[in-house]
C-alpha cells in the first residue's frame, strides 16, 4: 500500500468533507486581517527554517539547499518580518507562550542566528517567562559544541530527527546521518542541559517489519530521553518516493493490518518503559511535551518564514513557499503572505474540538463553552463533524459522560487514521498547491 491522501478510506473522505478552503491574495491592509482578529491573547509562534544539505525521499516540506551567504540574508528577513508584525500588532496585547522552529534543518543555523531571532521576538512581542523555544535538529550536525552553544543562546528544547536506529531505513529515507550520529546527538543534547529532549521515530517504512519497528521503539526507550514522538511514513504525490513506490523501485509499505499492529505495539512498549501517552503520537516520561505546531489547528499562531502558516483564529494565512521570493518581498518591505482566508465560528470550533479529541484524546465540554461562549451541541450538532461524532460513538471509537468526550483505546487506530488523513488532505495539500507558483491567484483545498 501507499499511505497517500486517499488511502484511509472513510477517514480520507471525512477529512475532505470537513476541511474545504479557498485561499486568495490579501486585498486588505494587514491591520484589517490581524488587528483585533485574534481569538485568544496567548499566541504561539512558528518559524520555518527551510535549509537542507540534501533532499530526503519522503520530505513534503518547503526546503532550500544550504548556502551560508543566503542563510544570513534569510535570518535578516526573518527579523524584519518579526519587526513588521510587532508594529502591526503593537496595540493588540498578545502574549507569546510557545515558540517552535521547524524545517528544513534548523540546526544548520549557528547559535548566533538563533540568538538574534530570539532577541527580535523579545523586542517586538511580550514573550511569557514560561515560553520555551524549541527547534528541530538533525543528528548529522548536532555536535557537542553546537548543542552547548544552542543551549547558551536561549534554546530550551530540541527535537532530534532520529527516525530509525537501522542503517538501511535511514538510507531508504534519504537521510545523511548514521545511527551512530543519532546516539551521539542524544548524548550531546543530554549533556548540554536542555529542558526537554524529544526524538522523532518513523514507522510504516517501505519493507519495514513489525519486529524491526518493535526493536526501534525499544532502542528509543533505552535512551531515557523526555519524549518520543512516532509518525507513520506519509507519502505526498510531490515527493520523489511517491513515484518510486508507484513504479516498484522500492518495496511497498506494510499493510494496514501491520499499521495497526505497529501502533499498538508502540503504545504497549512505551507504557511499560514509563512513557505516558500525552497525544496520540507523543509519549512523555512526565506531563510536559515538546513545543509543537498543534496551534496551527487551534490557533492563534503567527507563522514566520517562507512556507510558514499562521492562524489568528479568524483568519488563516500562508506565506509564499518560494524562499527567494520570501526574502525579496521582505527586503522590498512587502508582506510575504501568498494566500489568506476567513475562518468562520463553526470551523474554529471544529478545529479546536478535533485537536482536543483526536490528538489530545479528551474533549472537555465546559472548556469548549468557555472558549466559544456556547454549548458544544448548539455549535456542533448539525455540522458534518457533529454527525461524524455520532457515528464514531456507535462504533465505540469515542465515549461521553456528559461533561467530556474521550477517545477509547479501541479508537486509537481510527483517531490516527483520521489525524493523518487530515494532515495529508489539509496542510500537505496546501503546501503542494503553494509550491506550484510563488504568488497564486487562488488555491482551493482539498
């Protein structure tokens, strides 16, 4: 099988039905879109660092080949964009509670680059004292010296892209790091004293067996890091691996039955090793979790950098996916937003509820009323999402006691399928369309 956007059956169908969107070029001043249009005062910040030293076979994200001279231009553009939004939003009284840098390969930057970015954020926004700055790092370049410098620069958390502890799997993924690099990177992060360390692990790799995945998870647990995040190998139609799978140049991905077995095996092993499931794909030795981009779903989130997405709660926007055009527009003092759309109250509610129930596993109906000012049933019951919930309850995938709706153990696999169907049919589809041209007239999703 191929885990593409149509491979999840009813869950792919639901993802396409629930999320339909049209992005158009902005026709108002940014103050008109942002201004007082934030659903909450607390906001997250996502910073996209697109640079890579090579191209991974399955990577669907906005990327650009690493050039040190261009990196400096890009960092300067990021600081100018942060300053620009700081001025637009100076009277909104936002408070930054979460900062995350993804890529690409953020760890290709120097500590000095991140120090400047953090300084720009502090100068232009109210950053909470509890806010943590997390970045994704590649084991290949995460030396002891770099880990120490990053920790000293103000970076609190790191997520290490281990993916697998088997050499042939790393080669299949097109990764340039070795298993030894991963083990050293974990040790370097631990010695540097970061507040939280996460490692990413991938399953459903072409040709991967259940036995091999179990070994991967056991080795990951042996590292005694704070958090382990597991992801199935999703395949978008615009990555090199898609064509290789279609043409039979690489082995098939495991069956859907094996998908389910891999998921539940990870839950069982990690629970035995003292890791609590804090999200359907995240396991922590405490109740803390690495800074994530869940706010992309819930909002509010400010996105900075080429290809970054933001969501005020009322408007969702996409920066141009062209790295060169991003820098050029910023230097010409023009905003880099390539598309924006209004999000109505029903969709805001559905996005928040979906994230709480299918990612965090528990939807508190009182919290829903506090956030949206109305009871859950009044807002949701007649929507396609509300009808889907009734169907899921009949199947035993969710249960309710009147105050909460919870995901059942039986529902974990279904929730994962729905989650990844959404990822492939919403954010990945958005990226796919915006990669076609830097400044599209209109983009329709799915």
